[in-house]
C-alpha cells in the first residue's frame, strides 16, 4: 500500500513538473477535450499571436491566468489518467478550426477542419477511413516494387504491408534512410520541427526540437524494425530502368547488384520513392577534378575527414552550407565561403535546443497533448505565410517585395541580419538580398552571420571559376589557397527521376514526355501513358512556403492506396490518369505560381527549370493539397481490365 502511495505521489510530481513547463496554448486545447468546457475558449484565455517561429509557451497571458490553466490541466489530466473519459472526444470540424485559431491567436482557414480532425485521429462523417484502405483486397499474385528506402519508401512499404500487398524495396545503399543515411556532414539536421518531421503513425520521444542527422536516421531505422521491413528490401541494388509491358500489363524493373550482376524484376505496380533531392549537383568548375586535396559534395562527406588546422573552402551558401559552415568554423585554420547569391534567413530560436525532460514526459504520457502540439507546429510551419506570398499588382515596390506584408517581412529580416552582424556592418551589402523574402527557400540561421564575422572566415561574393592545383579561383580573379574543397551546391532538383530510366506505353520515356527538365504530373504522383506507375515527391509537390514533407508523403501514399482500391474494385489490371485531367491540373499549377513570389523576376532559384517554369514546389496550401489527395476520383482515370 505504501509503495502504491509513493508511486502515485511520484507520478503526480512528474505531471506537476511537466505541466508547469508545458505550452499554455496547447494545454487549453487539451482542457476543452477533457472537460468539455467551452469556457476555456473565452476571450479571457485567448493566447496572443506568437512571434516568428516561436512556440509561444506562455501564450502571452498574465501569470495568474497561466497558473489557472496549469492547475486545471493538472486536475483534468490526472482524472483522465484514472479512467475518466474525455468529455468532448470528437469536436466538430468547425469547432476544431475555432480551437486552432484561438490557440494560434490568428485566423485559420475553415477548410483546415478535416485535416485537424485527421491529425487528431478524430473520425469525421465526411472523412475517408484510412483503415478501410489498409484492408483493401488485392488480386492473388498482385505485387509492387518500391524504388528507394528513404522516408517515402518506408511509408509506402508500411501502407502496402498493412493492406496485405506483397512488395519489394530496391535500395542502392546498404541500409535504409535515404538522404538521412547519405548526408553525414557536420551540423546536418532538420529545419522543420521533428515532432512534425516524423510519421503520424510512429510518434517518437525526440531529444531536440530540431533533431540532428543521427537521431533522425536512428528513428527511421527503428520504424523499419518496428514494422519488420528489412526482409522485403534488396540492399546494395541500383535500379537501371523500369519499363511498362503492354502485353502483360506489368512493369519490368532492371536492377544491378553491387557485384555487377544484372536482373529483371516484375511487378504489377511501381512506386518511385527516390525523392527530389537525391542526385548531388556539381557546378561546372574548370579543372575541379584536379584539385590537390580532398574535394567532395556535402552528401558524400568522408567519414575519416580531419579538418583540424586545415584551410577549407566551402562553395555555396544554401541550406547545407548554412549548417556545415558554423559547425566547422572553430576547428579549421581558415574558412573561405564562396557565395554565388544572397539568401534570406530567419531567426532560429530553438537551434540545438534540447526538449526538457519534463516536456518529453508530457509528450509521451498524454498523446492528446502531443497531437495538439503537432497541430500548432503544423500551422506555424505550413501555411501561416502562404497568403503573404501572393503578388499584389498594385504594390509600388515590386523590385524589393510583392506586397505590404512581404515588405514587412523584408524589414524584419533586415533588422535581424544587421543585429547578427554586430560591429561588422561592412558585410551587410554583401549578404543582404535584393529580392523579396521567400523568393528562394527561406533558411534558418544556425549562426551563419556570426560565423562570417570571425577572424578566420572570409566571404567571397562570387562563384568559383576554376581550380589550379590547391588554388581556388573566383570569377573575379581572386585566388585562395586551400587544403580541402567542400561543395555545398545542392541537388539536381529539377531532374526528377534522373537516377534511372522510366519507359511507358510504346517505349516512350518520362524524359521524353517531360521534354527534359519540364516535369509535370497529376498531383505530382502520376502521368498519362505510364499506367500503374506512381511517384512520391514528384513534380510540384515540394514545400517552398513551408511544411512537413513527411505529412505530404503520407498524404500521397494515402492517395496511391485509394487509387489501388479503385482499381481493385473495378476488377481492372491497370489505372492511368486521363490526359485532359492531368493537363488541366498542371495549368492550374502554373497559373497559381504566376501569382506567387517564386516567379519573381529578380532572382534565380532551384524551383525553376531551364525554361523558367517552377517545377519542384507546389503553389497550393498544405490543406488544399491534402483535400485533393484524400481520395482518388475514378472519373479522373482510365481502367483496363
């Protein structure tokens, strides 16, 4: 009896500490569910709007209101722990939108209701039952090939496995994880909070708010273990080509093993899960291959590399450089950064910040708290800025911004850069962009500007023209002697499925259908004349304005499962999107992009192809795409029996 009482006391103490450190706007939402008291949504408890990307833990509320919320939350959670059911387990979609709007201190679109409900795993009368898709019945002998074992491939395998559909993953590496296995450079990590950069069906006890590479890769490996995926994986195997066989209505996939042996595999469907950022891009630098010393792309970082007392050059200043430069600056003798173009950067309050043990406890022990915490993160990092990225044709300063709100963003980010540079304002003209914020991928500051002010760091505001021995020559003629040359130059993002050849009806390749780098697909998933072939993270699905790519992957795989369900229901052997549906969708994509900052003429970005068309990212809000991908419409497709 004494042991039980001591255990109860320890449990209560742990919850007291956790709730004292918890996020007030999230606790308010938990209170509404657990107590059913809508009084917690009264103006007295309304959180203020958060600043930037901050969690707004206090909600901007007075101390006495915070204390009242925490005490009530403790009582409600302890009652729930002892078996009291939630008083309001399934709020309406309208109420959920109101709740999230109050929690965020700003309006949330009405269409968000269904997505919030799904995120909270609340069934909706108008919703699609994902479990019903997972219980679909495939014809005997039906099988799938998944190309790639990264985040997309793992998700695809789990959904097929739940549905009882046999599959094989073809993975070129010796383990799973994709980009999080390959990218090992110092400082590598997410710029999306990992509580939403993770599968909704596999929550994790994260040690940091923004996890580093090792923890993310360990998470993916653990998910693969939990779902026993490895027996279905062909490791160390590279896909050379995939071709559709009209006669058998199936796909032949040509693979090459590590020992050079070649084999042709056959499947009813192929799911390409190779991602968009998997083929490193090497800039056209004269004599690059003759550099005297280690020279490599960040995605191919040598495991035994020693940078101690070395003169190091980093080519590029995008997302990878933003992480690696501050991470190595204090261990090298001198660091030279070659900047081709300027970047907008946002403050990163939670950079390297650990999740307090008490908060981790609450996230683990109260799933509803974690679910609402995810919803708040999703709004902050998904669609919060989308409306401000639309061009205002009457705005008088299109050279610097696209509307009044965007101009406000420019002023805020400019002040931030000035503050970070401190006494080195001489660098301001070299780093301050001359195009609207969000025109290129918005980066998070990992200490970039403070690193540039170090005595052992030199910023070169020009691209590299050539290499001469151990000298790196900029286009302006400046020469810099270095011992190590690091290429932080990104990936061939516009060359979708560039690592293998895909041939559809009549032998026509995707490269031909796309006329090179002009990729298009319906919902970024499927293309006419390529039956039973599905892409994940295909054209125009990247999240230029923000969001969790993992949530997008789950939505796409849900759509693929819905497509298969339609095919099986009709007794068909193939499903193929209609060309008019495909073309109309892509016209809508292009028209929407013309109204957004991504097509601003004042800069280049990796979103556009050689024609200037945006091919990598979506113009739509995350909730818009989520609704599009909820269920496949059979009228959009042709079926062959």
